[in-house]
C-alpha cells in the first residue's frame, strides 16, 4: 500500500489512449494562451474533454488555475472520470484483475480474442455497476485497435481487438495521480452549450469537438450515437460567438479541410471574424501505417497569437 501511495505523487497524465488526442498540439496551444488570464486566478473549461490531454497539462503547469470544468456527451467516458475521481482504489483493483487475466493468456491468440469480445459484449450491455463499467471502458481502450472509440447508432461499441502483446491495462500510479488532480475539477455530462453557465469573469475555454472528416473513409467521429455534422459545427461557431461577446477567451481545434480540397473554405468562412492558424499534426489512425502521415490542423481563437511561451511555473 505504501508503494501505491508513493505513486500518487506522479504527474497526472491522460489515462486513455485516444484517437485525436491533443498532446501533439500543446506547444502551439501554449503560444496563444492569454497571459492576462494565466497569471491570475482563472477557470478552465473544456466542453469536449475526451482523454483530457490539455486538461492535465493545464492542471500540471498553471498553479493559478483555480477551478476546471469538463464536459462530454459520452456518458461512458464521463462515468470513468467520475469513478477515478471518487473511488480510484476500486477501479485499480478491477483493472489489475483484468490485466492479470489478459496477460496470462498472452500466447493463446484465440483465447485472447474470446476474452476481449466477451468484455466488449459485457460493456455494451451497460448493466454492471459503475466501477466495473468504468474499468471495462479502460480495458477496451487499452486493448482495442489504436485506442479508437467508436459506436454504432445503437450506442454499441464496435472497435475490434488490437494487436498489443502485453498492454498496460492497470496503471495504478497514474490513476491515483489523476484522481488527485480531478479533485479541483467539476465533471459534467451533456451538450457542450451547458458549460456556458459555469464561466466566471476570467475563464478560458478549450474546444476540441469531433473533427469534420477529411473524407468518408477517414470519419472517426462516430464518438456518440448522434452525429456531429456540419449543422453542429455551425452551432459550435455560434457558441464561440457567445463566448466572445461575453468577454471569455477561447481556443478551438479542428481538421483543416483545405488540406484535402484547396477550395473548401468551410472553416475559413465559418470563423472569418476570428484568428485561424494552420499547424502541423499527424494522422495516427489508419489500417495502412504508410498513410499515418503529417497533415495540418486548425487552431482558431479570439486571442492574439504570441511567440513567447507563458507557462506559469
């Protein structure tokens, strides 16, 4: 037990592998953080939290961050955040059991497949208690194809098993560190617009919605049973307008559709009143490794771009 307590001092990092995780954009996001906010007490709000790469970076690096509010439409994801925040030792216990069982059949491929798909079926029933459901969420994330989260119209998780040999399923130290970090975070589940009421005078929003797909085959945004289509992208722009009118600072990321079609001005027109920057990123999901290459993504903000870093530590 002492060993686990010592691990709780680790720096919290995302507890999920996540398609489209934003770790690779941190350096670019850091360049446009509003100095006047990050040098005084402020509230950080993330309406589409996903794996929380930016959340944990903010919590770790900005001691003036007084409170964070996170939200996501994915109820299974939010349940996992809540269980880690409230009962980390129970989820560690369940995950350790999953890991021991899965690793014990490492060289028996058919048994591994049977184990994975049995757990996937149990997860999709959604009739276990919340801690087990959260542990199943993490287990599937750690053992599926490329950390992809995808559901069908019936909200059934349908990602196949990955090819990892002995994946880390139970990272006890990080789960405890995440639990500690989440004590200053309010965790919501619902539509992104509900986060507006949680903003205070000095608030920073980071918005990372399901990306507009660059092609039909590249669409990995079946993240919830309801599609985040162009109408939703427009509604999100309207939300950003509301934030701007109320004086809140915001940064938004999305795909650069002009990289696929130079004449596609969807986002350039949609956010013409704001600042748009194209930044380098990498495509991390494709069955063919040769197609996981460099591409551009968009960072859109109502901030002035700065070249200096503003980290407050």
